[in-house]
């Protein structure tokens, strides 16, 4: 099998991953925590794990932060090299415990049964189980030497590959050895089954002899025991009859109590149904069309409108009154005064100029003209005051006109608002189909009283049935009525005992008397039985002992035959296993030599594998002797076990070729040996598909294809300090 494409969903690091793999050697490179080991685990799950697996491991593999219903899923596309050519196929596994699904498409067939799909995958890869796959073809980091970690499983698989059937020789040997140990143990604390059987035969022989001597003393004791037994049986029957009647009396009391409870429940539910009917009538007969909260909001708004309308009408009920005290306008007397003042000032100035230039001789010189100028200035000041008074009177008249206009405009706005409020109030009344606010208040009061009545009925209903749905009340009432009828019929079926007063008390007394009687009968029977049992043997016991002796002798003979069969079978298995292991180890020695010689540059050319425990030794040139591989360096040890794994895969899988998945097993090798090891993998990839997972780029040049995984980028941010 050669995998051409791998798709992963919700598996650890990979929420969604899609990789294309080469049919030869593919190097998947990425830093730590980039998900290389997860990729290897995905391939193992897809090829060997059943999708219905519900182990805690599968729960732990779910991607962090994924949805609760998201489960790991793996899809493979592969090619299978058969005799008639290359056959494409795919397998899609979704691991969801008991709801896991699988879809295997191969050679024109589609398989969805988990067991059948795993069986077909095992046939295609030659890998029978996940444990075997991880012990041979799937190598984790620093796990090269785990090839011998499950020696028993490898032995069984080697036996199957050579003999053609999986006989589980390891398990069979352990079972046979345990069975022989259980048969042949001679100790006193934990004797074997053979010793126990022999002791049982001896004891049975002695007991039979003693029993035959005591048969005559047993007859009389048995007769007395028979009579006591008959009396006890009669007492048992009488007691059983009284107890049966007492049980009926108890049942009658319970039925009467249950019927009373059902009657109370029926009356309560009937009242509740009546209340629900009243509530339904009230719900259908509201005085107002709108709900109470809406009606209250509407009425509140109408109240505000009505109050505003009354306020506006009060404001508009009077006329506009503007009062100003205006002084009567004075005549414009300031103009003559101003003219006279100007004339005097001009005359005075002219006289002063004439006197200064001696044009006209004026008596007194400049004094006369100056007096005239001063008189003119005085008249000018008087005229200016008269003008200011006239200006103030005009301004007061303008202010009066502006105030009158402003008040007239405010009245218009009030009248407009009054019209709008009247219209809005009229529309509200029209919407409620009422004439005035008194009718509105009456409607609100009626609706509030109606809702209060509904609330009272709801409170009464809750007190009767709590929060029980209203639609179930009729069914509950009918069920209570049916229960009353059933309890009544059950009481009638019990007969007169159900109607008899104080029947339970009478029967309890009779039962106590019967119990005392049976206690006495049991004591008599026990005494008689004690006398019989004091005589250790009776005729039946002797006969049974004789039969038991024969059975014990036959069992002892059977165990002896079984011991011989187990010993012979174990010897045959060990002989067959030795032959199988010799054949397997010779195969490994033959096929490991070339691989090991290549990767060690001829340093190690000879390999020896132990037939009993798969231990591997190499011939060391320095010592000129065989040494166990555990004494070599870790890098050489990894190379030896890599060659062993490849040889085991070739031996066990036969003509099938599962993919080899290696998680950087050459990390301990230097560059030279790592290059040789990868060249070995390159040569092996002609026969096996090789998927090599690593953090280093030193293998990129040798690979047929390189896929690079990215490391996670999320980091932990330090939270802000808290005051």
C-alpha cells in the first residue's frame, strides 16, 4: 500500500491538514510542536484503529478549542499494487465512539461496516493489529529498540506468517503452563488439582464405610422428623392464608386512602376548571378593546390633553391689555431756538473778526461780540435739550406699538395650540368611541375592575393547581375521576374484607397467633432434624457418597489424562515454536546483513539473532567476537533495530507492503551515518513507501518529496495588573 494523500481534521495540533505524499520517500519536516507525531498517530489510527473506539485516548486527541461535537477524522487516498496492476482506493474514518463512521472504497466496492473495513485494511497492509504496527513499521522517536517489547505478539505473528494460521502460541503456552502448574502443585497450602482429587477419593472411601454402619439408627429419627414437618407445613399454610387476608385488608385501607386523595384532587381540579372557564369568559368580555396598560397610557395622555385645553381656554378668556404712560408730544420748539442760537453765534463771530481787524469800530472792543457768541451757545444748549425730549417721546410710542404686536402674535399661537389640542383630544375620544372624558374615566375604571377580577381568579387558580398548564386541567380532572372509579372497582374486587370495619386489627391478631403456632412447629421440626442430623449418615447419604466416590475416581482419572495431554501439547508447541523462531531468525539474519553493512560502511557484516528471545548480536572486529547490540552506541543500536524492523515487516507481511513511518530515529546519528541510513530508506522505498518525520533539513536532498509543517504561533500574553 502506498498512501498518496492524507487529510486530518480535529486531531490534536491539526484542526485541518491536507498533505500529498510521494509513493517513494517523503520527508515531512517541521519544528517542535508542529504536529509531526500527530501525523504519525493519524496514520496509525486510519490503518488499524476501529472508528467505534471509545477510549479516553481518543477524547484527549480532540483539537483544543474545537466544538464539543467535533471529533477526530482521518482520510487516506492510497494505491495498492496487485498482480493485475495498480488499484486506487480511499478510507475515511470519523472517530465518534459508538457513533463512529468509516467509508472504505477499493476495487469498485464501498464498505461502511467498521469490522469489515478494518479486516480489508489488514489484508491490504499485512498489518494485523495496531500494537504490531507500532512494534514494526511505525517507529517513534527513541523507540527503535522497542522491537522486542511485545515478544509474545511477535512470536504469534511470526507463527502465523509461516504456518498460515494465527494460533496464539504465546497465549497457549502460558495457559498450558498455568494449567499444568494448577494440576501438579504438591504444596499443603496451595495443593494442585490432582492432589486435591486424590485426597477427595480417600475421604469419600472412609465416609462411605462410616455411613453404612449408621443407617439403622437413622430410621426412627426420620419418622419423627416427617411428623414434625407435616405439622409445620399445616401451620405455614394457615399463616399464609391469614397473611393473605391481612394483605388484602392493608390493600383496602390503601385504596380507601388513595380514593379519598383522588376525590379531593378531583374536586380541586373541577373547581380549577370552573375558574378557567370564568377567566375565559372574562378574557373575551373586556370593556375596552385595548389592553389595560395601553388604555392607561392613552387615558393619561388624554388627561394631559384635557388639562392643557382647559389651561389654554383660561389664558384666551381675556383681551390683550397693554398699558403705557406716554407723554403728549410737544411741538417742535427746538427748531426756532436753534436758528436764533446759530444767528447769534455767527453775528458774534463776525463782530469779533471786524473788531480784531478794525474793519468796523465797535464800542467796547471784543467784549460785545463775545457776549453775543456766549448767548448763542446758551440758546444752542437749550435747543439740544428740547430735541432730546422729543426723541424720547417717539421711542416710547414705538415700544408700545411693538408690545401690542407681540402680544397679538402670542394669542394667535395659543389659539392655534388650542385647536390642535382640541383636535387631538377629539381624535382620541373618537378612537375610543366615547363622547367625553367622563366616559373615558368610566371605561378605565370598568377595565381596571375587569382585570382585577381576572387577577383574583388567576390567584385562586394558582392556589388550586399551582403553575399547572391550564390546557391540561380537564385531562387531569378526568384522570382523577377515572382513578376514583378504578379505586372503587378495586375495593369491590377485594370482596367483603374491604367493607368489614376493623378487619385489619382482627387479622393482625390472628396472624400473631398463627406465627406463634408456626414457631412452635418449627421448633419441634428443628429438634427432630437435629436428632436426624446428629446421626451423620442416612441411606441416601450413603448412596450419594457411593456415587460421589465413583465421580471422584472418574474426575481423578480425567485430571490424570488431562495432565498427560497438556504436557504433550506444551512439548509440541515448544518444538513447533523453536522451529518457527529458527526459520524467522535465519530470515532476519540473512536480510539484515546487507542493510546493516550499508549503513555502517562495512563495520558490521555479521548478525546473529537468538531463537528464544529475538536478542540481536553483531560481530565486533575489535573484539573479534559477538557482542549484544545493547553494548553499542545509541546511533548504531538504532541502525541495527531499523534493519530488524524492516526484516520483520518483510517476513510477516509477505507480499503486502505497509507504509514505513519513522519519527526521526536517526537523531542520534552523525551526518555521515544519517546520510547512509537515509540512502538505505531511499533504496527500501522502491519496495515500501517511507514517510520520514524530522526537524532537520539535511534529508531534503535525498527525499522524493518534502512537506513542511508550520509551528504554532500563539503565545501567552501576560494579563494586565489588577489594582
